[in-house]
């Protein structure tokens, strides 16, 4: 395969950033599959969203770092303050991704495209009418580089997460969703504000400054 010099340079810069990234090192030390775990951790520590006993749906879960963090939070007495990756589990985590995910003990997983009705139905059936405490969505589409179609794809996934939350969250439940600054961002904030009593944008330190990604947290359904 022919790789042009520019993309080689970009790859090298990314590899350097990645190797020197403190969150990458921390994730390796603490056994997380991705540095993304620290984004959810920071949001949780700022807002106190995750508590043992909850039912949480993790959308766009692969490779599984957010599910691992949730799983550890649901076993707070085990393995010191960090929680346990196996054994005691007080709570329920349902994870979903279009890609396969290596199993995490106690985490239920649906492999499928969240945009498809049949996959939404599978999740609905698994919930069996039980109301959800928290929906977390780190879903991000493959980007084409064409700004208009990329922002439409991003918005579509966030809208689906909002729709799912309206149908399944408890009245005082919450949604955490990854969004991107740029075109479409303010419309998504408006949609959050129409749906939730309180809306907080949050850019965790673990989210790279260079990245346009940020997170919207909606608290309590209107
Ligand atoms: C940034 S990764 C998530 C990382 C994850 N939170 C973690 O901590 O390991 C984004 C994920 O969204 C998933 N995704 C993108 N579009 C999706 C869709 N339509 N349905 C389900 N998952 C999707 C991707 O396959 C990818 O695994």
C-alpha cells in the first residue's frame, strides 16, 4: 500500500502523542482497554452520576473502557477504592456497539447498529420495561471528511440517543452523549434543552485539546 509522506508524518505525530500521553499510561497501569475510561470517570466525579444498583446503557461501547469503569463502580467495596473487574456486581450494564467487544464479566452486550430498528428492538426487549438510570453514549461515526455529511451523521446518532433516553430513562435519569463542536452543535444543545431539565456541557481533561469532541449531560427528563 502506498502511503503519502504527509499521512506518514501525521501518523508519526499521533504515535508520539499517544506514547507520551499520561492517560494512555494510566489506562495501561489500571487495566483499562482505552484512555476513554478517564473521560467518563471525570464526568462521573464532577456530577456524581454513577451509583451502585443502577441500570446503565452504554452506547458505542467497544473496546469497552466505559463499561469497565461502570463495572468497577458497581463493585465499590472490592479491590480498594478502584472497584473490581470481576465478582461482586451491584447494578446492571447493557453495552451496545456495531463492532464486537471482548467480554467483560457481568456486562451484557448487543452487537448491532444502533440506527437499525431491529437493534433498538433487541435493546428494548432486553430491558423488558425496566426504567434506565443512565444512558452513556460515546458513539462516533466513521468520518468521511465532508463536513456537512459528517455533522449530519454525528447529529443522527446523538438524536437517536436522546430518543432512546426519552423512551427508557427514569424521570430523574441522565444522558451523557459525545458531541462535536462545529456545525450542528448548537442545534444539539437546543435539543438537549428541550428534553432535559438541566443541561451541562463538559470537556474532560482526558479529552484531547486538539479534538473537537465534548460531552453534553442532560439531567432529569422534562
Ligand atoms: C470512541 S469509540 C467508544 C469507546 C468506548 N466508550 C470505550 O470506552 O471503550 C466509538 C464507538 O462507537 C461505535 N459506533 C459508531 N457508530 C455506531 C452505531 N451506528 N451503532 C453502534 N455503535 C456505533 C464504534 O463502533 C466505536 O466502537
